[in-house]
C-alpha cells in the first residue's frame, strides 16, 4: 500500500489526528512525485554548522515512512527518531535543532518521538521556520527552547478525528449495502452506513481523552494551567501572541540565531515572566511582614487584656477575702493583727476555710442521753444526794463561824 492510500485509509477509519488544515495539507502533498521517488535521492538526515545539527521537520506528521519524504511534505516520527540518534552518535555535533514547518499530523507515534527528544544526550532546541501547529507543537514543546520566526503561526492545540460516510452516494448510484455482524462493535464506524449515536459518542470520547493528554503535556512543559490551554479552543496564534502566552521563548529570523540562545533544559519562562515573579514574590514578602507585624501586635494586645483581667480578678478575690476576714472578726469578737490579716489574704480558699474554723470558739455541749433514759435515772440520785451534802457542809461552816 502506497503512502497516499495509507493516509486516506487511516483518515477514513477516523484515526486520531492533531492537525490544522488537514485537507489543505493533503492536497499540497505531491503524491505523483512520491510514486516516482528514488531512494538514492534521499536528502541528508541533517546538516551541521558550528557543531549544531539541524533536522528539518516538514509537512504532515505520520507514524513512519518507508523513505525520507520530507521534501514532498511528509515526515515520519520514526524517521525523526533515527535522525536524532544519528546526531547523538555524531562526534561533530554538540547540539540539535529541529527546524519545524508543519501543520501537525497523527497522534499515533507521538509518544515515541517525544521520548527520543527527552532522552537525547545532546540538547535539542526547536526553531519554527514556518508553522508549528497541533501534533507539531505536541512534539516540539518537549525541546529545550522554542524560537519562532516572526511570520510563524503557533498553536492549534487539540485533537480531531474525521469519518467519511458514503451511504447517500451509494443510494444515488442505486447500490444498497447490508452488513451482518455478531455484535454492535463488529464492523463499527463503517463508511458504508451512517454512524450510530453510540459510535459517535465513542469517537468523541477518544478525541477528548487524547486532547486532555495534549493539554496537560503543554501545561507541564510551558508552565501554564491546563484549563488555560483548553480554553484556547484550538486557536492558532502569531509568533508575537504565542510569545506573550508563553508558548515560545523567543522570536528570531534564522536557525543560527535561535541555536545561539543558551537556556536550560527545563524550558525557562521568558524574562518578563521572571520580572513578574520577582514582583509577586516581593509583594508576598511585604504582605507576610505586614501580617507578622499585625500578629505581634495582636499578641501584645491579648497579653495586655489577659493582665487586665488577671488584676481585676485579684482585686475581686481580695475584696471577697477582706469581707470574710471582717465577718470572722465579728463572729469571734477578736481583733486580728496586720500580720494575721496578710496571712489570711495569702491563703487559698481551702487554707482560709481551715483557719476560719480554728479561730471560732467551740461551744460545750452536754452528752446526749440514751433514748428512754431521763436525767434522774442517769444520775441515780447522785445529784440530790450531793446537793444535801453540800447544804450540810455549808450549815456547819456557818455554825463554826458563830
């Protein structure tokens, strides 16, 4: 099967694409020239200048091609992976630039080339000489830096799937197609009959799933929020706007200029972003310092309030204790010295209760008689006898006095 037939077959079978202007791109491919293509005329994998290997990425991106078709507007991911490996093995090469002019292409095969870019021993930068859309951006965003020419278009971040259906054309031709299958997903998505609602849902779910991976990949590489990326709705931006949005790092006129820019492998933010970060950090420091000062003042206010409450409590307790001391003096008929009063005030409530009990006199109390026993019985006549004896003694004393 030739390349044209393979591409059309994949499109007819709703293969996932990440490509803008797909139909226009297919029309621009010179399939007739490809059919006459001679492998011996293959262009070089890359060119090297001042230690920089430049690998061209052109046209529709497909998982792989049997030969190098970049000059005809088709680039295979597997071919690019081979070129990157060759550049890594080339002792004359110190760094690699992907010179990109592509509207995008297939989702299938992207994982492999992205991994090759990550695993490259030599740093890889991207220069957008034309356009860098959809799958081309998905692939190139993993480069160390992205520089674009001022006339470039960047973006179309999203996924699409196409499905061709010829049932009406067959009806016009007087043909009737019947499909017999063992299950509803057998021969699903056939181009001979209209898609069912479930088939349409399945295709959309596949598109949404791949798009979500795309959004998160861009968000991680360019330090933007995935919701922001999704909110762009697959729009395409000029180089100036793309730089403003953080999709690229710089604008330059040539590969040489872009490759001379030395930056880290983590796709750093633009200089103005650093300025913004610095301003935000300083503002945060100021806010934290103000918050800290406020917290210190609030702590001082709280301590003062606690001290006031403590003093008020002490005054109330002292007044209450003085009242208790005055009552104790009145109940006992005693006058307490200053030292005793000070000692009373220093006591806690339990200690003062004991002191109060000890200060009060104990009233004598006759023992209670057993139940049913009167006083006469208890004394057994001793009281009256003693009284008579005492009376006689008194009388004798009176007689002797005479």
